[in-house]
């Protein structure tokens, strides 16, 4: 079969898996909703240089990914699937890139196995169907590092290195415009370590390095200059402060997890590639020396990302998601080695496969039982707070479709355990088919059921009140649900009732409407009678709050207040 035929088949397979059902799950708060709301506001205001939420500064991200989402929503409509489309398309590109790497390394079967591993491993499959920023961000970084790798191979392959310097710099510029300087920091550490270890200083100490820097200077430098001209240094100062808060763990208290958090996350989320990849991540396996330089790069990527984000105090699952690339590669490489009868699955790999498989079966069964409305022993929820108990109390019994992922997990576990016993060296490719089936059914059955109790009550309440012309704000918790489902416009934030000269001057000098300029500011202003305030039912109001507000309603873990 020809190379382009394989690309075509992989594209069709990836499209069939990644594109259908993108809108079956509502956008999740915070990340998906924050990006979708920023994209919606970008299209409304046509301000493409910076990100805003609530038509106010959102300092956390550069604008590229948001702009892509904004263009999609502008031309295709304001729907959940539209905001996830960029990642799904990036996933199709990534699958083809995986095969391209294997083909370039002279191992076409390895490229096919990596493409399938990237497509069917649990975490990557779910993320390619999400609306968060990291899948596209990671793809740009990997593409940049691939072309840097090709620089070192250019003499052997008989290629000119100039094009690889240029493309490496281009993809790095796009990564920076997607999520910031973290991309350049990771790239610098990875390339610096490889250069020091290999002694290839000629790749850096050359005038060609300016070819790499050129697209970064033009694209990133051009964007910085335009933003600075319009806003001064406010964006960049605030962005750096935000990054420092992440490093120190002061951004969100509930994301300050123990140092080994990402080790555990990667072991289970990247299932089944992670147990298969273990021996190649910690030492050299039975590898072909002709591709050892690529394996070395993959290991360095894994360990640099893991160490850096284990040091950073703020820990979120997708921070270490760049590690999924080397994990799925080495998981595929092990499958390739088995396929060509050049390796075997070790006792350590089998042990971790058994442990992770049992945990996945337990997790799927537990989540399915809760979402199906099974009667759970009261002691199980004894330590949950009132909000969590109220949310779980909203489950309507009888939705047994949510048990399908657990059924697939159990059947897959029993099947591969039987084969592992009967066949000392079974083909691990079937594990990826199992994890892919589990991930797809999770996306179509578990996640919508979870959204019904976690997301929909608040979203439906906001939509209902928006249709009545009422304004909603939150107190005591952060949410982007109000902005997105409220479909607010700049007019909703104009300070018509504020006449203070100081406020007017502040508005005139600032490119954004400010919080002080809101028409309705429930907590501190002079709101309309239709304005309401929402808190969680765990909120503990003080005397001053109770002096101002009466509780008028409640629903699914929330209280609704109105000013007296």
C-alpha cells in the first residue's frame, strides 16, 4: 500500500472517530467555557489582538487559539461542537504526523502503530474532542521539535537544514501565540539538554539560528508591538504575574497537588500506552541504533515536561499532556517490536497493565453506578459537602446507558487477562482498541450524563432568566456559565447609570469596559429589580450580606438571592 493511501485511510479513520458527536456534551466550566466565551466576545467586538471575558481583560492567554475558535463560531454558528472543531482537526493532523514520523524513520508499521496509539489512548482521544487549548499547543511544540530533530539529521538525509530552521521557528512562534512563553521555555530546556549531551553545538552556534528566530520575531514580535501600542505594558505585566501565580500555586488552592501528581495522572490517563512505554522511558530498550536519536528526543521531552510541571506548584491534568506524545510513541514502539518478533512484554509491564486496568474498571463502574442512580450506601457520601450531595441528588435513576463504558472495560480486562495467561506474548495492539472503545463510549454516554447534573442546572437557570430579561451574577465561586449562556453584549456592560467623572475618565482611557462601568453590579451597585445573585448552597453569608440580600430561590446545589 502506498504512503498516500495510508495517509488517506488514517485521515478517514481519525475523522470518523474525532468529528462525530462534538456537540453531544455541553461545554464544561471552566476551561472549555472560558475559551468559548472569549471567542464569542472576540467575534462580537472584532478585537483580535487580545482576549477578553465579560468584555474585560483576560490576561491568561495569547489570542491565537481563541481567534481560531472565534472564526469557526463566526462562520459556523455559536455551538458547542464549533468550539471543539479546531482540536478535532488538529487531531487529524497529529495522526497523520505520527505516521509521517514512522515513515521518515524507515519504519512504516511503527508510524501506523503510533498513529493508532495516539488516536485510541484514553486521554488523547478525549482531549482531541475537547475545546481546551492544550492539544493544539502541544501539536505546535512537537512540530517545532521535529524540525529541530531534522536539523541534526539533515546531513545524513542529504537535506538542506535551512527549511527546518525556518519551520521549527514558525511552529514555535505559533505555540507562543497559542499559550505563551511556556512553549519557548520547554523548547529551550529540551534543545539545550540535547545539544549539551550530544555535543552538537554547531546546530546553535551558527548564523542559521537567525532563520529559526525570524518567524518568532516577525509573528510574536509583531503581535507584542501592536498590543503594546494599543494597551501599553498592562497585558504583559499582568500575564507575567499570572504565570508567577501558577508557579507559586497561589492561582487556585485546589490545584496545589503533591509533587507526584503528574506521575499518577500520566500512568492512568495515557492508558494503555503508559504501562507499555515504561521500560523505554527509564532506559534504552531493544532499539535500532538508527532511530536512537529520535528515541532520545522523545525521552528528553517526557522527563523535562514531567520534572518542570512537578516543580510548578499549580497542577492541572493537561499541564503534563505534552508527555502523551512520547508515551504513546513508546507504547506504539513496544507494539511494533512485538509485531516484528523483536521484543516481549515484561513482568513489570504486565503488572502495571493489570493494576491500571483494574482501576479503570472500578472507576467506570463507580461513575456509571452513580450516574445511573443506583442506591449508594450513605456512608460513601458522608464526607461530601452539601453542594456535592445536592448535585448527586439530582441524578434521575434509570439511565443504564452510562454503564456501557464499565461493561466494555470489564470485557476488555477479562479478555486480555485470558490472552495474557494463555499466550505468554500476546499482541498489545488489542489494548488500544479496547481503550479507544472505552474512551468513545465514555464521551457519548458518561460525559453527557455527568453534564446533566454538573452543568445543565445552572446553564438552564441562566438561559431561563436571560429570556426574561433578568441579569445574573455569581458570588463566592467563579464560573463562565453566566457570561456564555447569558449571551451578554457590550451594551450590558455600559455604565449608563454611573455619572462619576472619575469613572467616565477611566472608561475613556481604557480599551475595555471596566467592572465599575457595569449597568448592573449586584453586589455593590444600584441594580435593577430583575438582577439576581447566585451562590452555592455551601456559601456562608456574613451579616452585611444578609442585611442587603434575601434568599428567594434554590436549585440543584445553588441559592438565588435578590437585593432587599
